[in-house]
């Protein structure tokens, strides 16, 4: 940990063992750095209670990304520590990890109020209810619980995995504004989590928007985001237009008309699409509008 400048005011009163009130800007989520930090901690941090008013906020990551923990330490006007350890797990003989730890009650209280609950949180976290820097917050969430790179076929992709309905829905909502591509958040059958993935030009657009020059991010993911921009669609690769989603108004009109051929003209769709949708409505595969 870097030594504190002796001429700077103390951030922690060691004699009284109580934290000094921090600058009002601490965890101001309109600040891009704090928005990123909060998103990362919300997805990959852990807030634990101890006896009395004790407790701690921790984030443990691969030691290759330790630089981001030192940034969190620099951004936090309370005492915090960064430690490293090597241990064996069921998945690998040796794992080299780094952990950032913050214990100050005042800091934990603020972070808790902003939306990081104590204990298990994977299903209940949600975007902040205060004003926040949206691309930086989402970049923090994706750095913690997402990935971006290349598929086995050499296609660019950006994905996010979460158990939180609110986070998955928000990413779909925000990414549609950036890329024009609609995604519907659905839990998968195996793990009951959401896996939201964007490919090709949509992955490039979203990566460029979130990982802008000079942003705070994990080094290897920032490098991947830049590398994705080098992909060029092959001339012989067809471009599939975005799917046209069925709305409740479309469903009502389809049921009113009743025949696929006539509905196809009215709704600007194919007769096959109208026939399949009509069957799904009548058979209960999809709810009635």
C-alpha cells in the first residue's frame, strides 16, 4: 500500500479509532470512478456483519487484476488494505488472488444505503436509486460478472451473467438504446441465472460505448474491448435484421382478425409468423393480451 503524504490531513484518527468524516464526494455515483467502483463491488464484493458494529466490505479477484483494488484503495478516504494469497481449490492446484478490505462503519453504512446489502445479494441487487453515471456503473458490473472477447468461430461477443432480475433487465434496456438490439432477460434452465449476450456489431458498439478511452477498468477487459473494434464482417456473411417483437397490441389485432393471411397484411409480418403466433396464443404457449 502506498504511504500517505505526511503533509496531508489524516483520514483516520488512530488515537480515537474512529473514521474522520470523508469528503462529501465519496461514493458520489455521478462521478465515473465511483460509479464504476460501486458497480464492481455490487456484483463482486461482499458486505459482512460482525459483532456489534463490526463488519467489513471485501472484494477478492485474480491477482493479475490487483491494480483495480489499489484504485479502490486510492478512491477511499478511509483506511483499507490490499492483500494477496495463494491457495489450492477444487478447480486448480494454486489460485493467486488479491483482496481489498474496508472496515470503516461510516463507509459501510453509506455503501449499504446505496444498494449493496449485507450477506447474500446475488438475486436482490439492482441499479442505484440515485443519479449515477450509467456507462461507468455498467462497465463495473460487466468487469465483475461479464466477459468480452472472441467466440470459437472468431466472432466478437460481450456477455453478462447475473442472478438479479433487475440488473439483467436494466442491461437489456440500456443496451437497446446503444445498439438498437432488443434482448429479453430470461433465466436459463441449468443455473436459473440470466446470461445476456451480444455478438458482432452489437458487441462492438456496446464495448466501445462502455470502455471509452481513459476509463477505469480491468486492463485485460479494456484491451479486449479495443481488440473487438478490429473485427470486420466478411463480405459473404449475411446481416440478420433485429427481430420484430410481438406486442400486446399486435396480439389483440391478430386475434381480432383471426386469419394469418389477413393479419400478415395488417401487421406487416409473414403469414407463417402470424400463424405460429396465433397457435401459441390459442394453445396457451404465450399469455393472452
